[in-house]
């Protein structure tokens, strides 16, 4: 926690914040997002970006932006925050659509096949944009969430957390046990991951580094000093948390924990055994009408783009239907009915897995989410 500013400085800071927030709201191209809520976003081919989003983290708290792919794995993103490129999300370990997470971002975070990452946010207002750098299906959907505090990634283990469940501990064994009870391990702190330590300390209401406090750690820069109980002393300055030294544990303190390496290794092993992607079946044109065609055999959505191109040539993709063009929707529906019958579904294009339903509905309701994302369906393709 930073020292309290003088009244004039505080008023000036609040005034500047209000001006910044006001300018964000005045820009119609910036989308305001709430805290602690998942927000879905769509994307097209690699290089396409979301609108610019804006959010405000309380002045007295750290925050984070959590981004994850969902539904079909293989996509990857880069994030720009306040005009600065903050780097890529994790590298996905497979390209597939049969992992059964659907549109559940919390489930996607537990599977290394899906690309995700948490980015620290400074207190106050931030603007950010997400860009797809890999998009094997030519489009898809992901989720982001802006949270308060520090995020502990369940698979990547790139963040720390002050664990308070067992209270303050007075030995290394007690610190290790407290971390294990939280599904974590005692932290190995280095100069390279110091930014994560800062976020963890800022996020914890149990640690008060103003003027000085301490947390129990396992090691510093790879040195555990013979396995003795170590405390990392932390001190608040005007704009960050500084390392005030590594010493022997001399008073009870809360442990600083991180994701256990064994869990990360198990997740990596599990994903490597399931990363194979089956080749698409040989496509056949079941019925064609102008630039639209229904392609078979019925197959998984992960094969849709490749089969359209193989059957109809370059420029052919799963058809994206526009509800504002009812004649085209009706034509597509009639073509699909002639192949699969009524009350069925065929894959179509879009920024997320979608189907055209072959029943009498308004054009705006004809394209929807699939009833069973893992099932095989015919594909409606369109050549441009």
C-alpha cells in the first residue's frame, strides 16, 4: 500500500481519473466492461481484433485481465493494454473441438489445449484490445474477465498468492502444509518473477508492507539457503513494493504460494496424449444451388472449413448467413432440407460454432448454437 497522498495531490489525482473516465465514456468505439464478470468476444481470421474495451480497477487495489480461448482449441491471442503490447496468451497444445468445455471459460482454463493468460492491470482506468494471432478455423469465440486482486492460473502457475487459510505460520513445514492445503506449493521467488510478487502482495489484505511486512518463501533466485525457513521482507514505496531483504524467519508470517510444478507437469502430459487431430473425411457435394452447397458426409465442425475448400475450391468457406437477407436464409434452408430433412441442423460459418436449423422459424432465429457440439452434421458451404 502506498503512503497516503496529501489532500491536494489526492484531489488532483481524482480529477484526472474523472477526466480520463469521462473521455472513455464519450468515445462510442470503446466498450465499457464490468468487473468480475465473464464477457465473450468473437474474432475472425488471424490478425482480426476486438473493439477497444475499457474498465476501471479501484484505486486501492491491483487488478488483472484474464483472457481465454473456448469451445475449439488452437486459437491464440495477443493483448494490447493502454497502447502497449503485453504479449501472447499461452501456446495451445492442440487444435480440436472435442474437449467438451463448450462455452465454459472456467473449464477451458483448466485445460492447456486452450490458450489463456492473465495480465496485470494497474489501479484506475485501462483500455485494452485483443487480437487473434492464430485462428485455425477462420474464426471463433473467447472470453475475458477483469478481476480485482491477483489471479492464480490453475495450469500455468505464473502467479503467486498469499495464503491465509492456516493463519500465520512459524516454520517452513507449516508454510508448506498451508500451501498444499490450498492446492499450491511454497513460492520460489526470483528477480524475474518479482512483478508477480508485487501483485500478490498488493492484492492481499493480510500483508501490510507500509512500512514493512514479510511473507514466508521457499527460495530466492534458486537458493533455499540449506532448506531453512526464509522470510521475504517487503516494503511499500510510492509506486511499488520493494524487496527489503531475505532473512531467517523471525516471527510468524503468512506463506507466499504458487502453483505446484507437479500439477503443471501432469496437465502437460495429459494434453500431449490427447492432442492428435483426425484428418477430415473426403468431401462430397450432396446438393448445390448457385454459390451455396451442402457438403457431406456428416462430420465434426473442426473439418468444416477444410471440406468446403476441398469440395468447392478456393474462396469456399462455411456459409455465413445474414438475417437481414431473408431470401438467402430461406434459399439456404430449402437446400439443407432437401439433403437432411426437417428439424435437423447443418454446420454454417460464424465467429463461433453455429448451425442452420431446418425448420420454420424467422430468419433471425435460423442460425443458432448446435444442440450437440460434438455430433456429426452436414456442412452448408458458400463460394465467393
